[in-house]
């Protein structure tokens, strides 16, 4: 697991918002699935340029299965 050096608000990534998020936004976990893995960010931190966490597909699957 590592933090990605990609810009936090990278519009080239296909960001998706959690289906459990509130309708007004701003309290979301966003993910972007790519061939290189899964990128995760906190929507509350987009404007501040917060970090992006990048994990491999196997690690992401293990996390989801454990939840």
C-alpha cells in the first residue's frame, strides 16, 4: 500500500462516489479503479489537495471482503 503522487483532484481518473454518501456530498469516500490498482480519496479534502491512497486490486478485494 502506498500514497500516489498523482494530483489529488486528477480529473483523468474515473472517480466514483460511495453509494452510502449523503446526497449533499462532501462526506464521501471516492474511488477510482484503474489497471494499476484502486485509488482512494476523501472528498472533504479535495480542495486542500489531500492525499490519494493507491492499493493493489487484491488488497482492495481483501478489504471489501473483510467488511
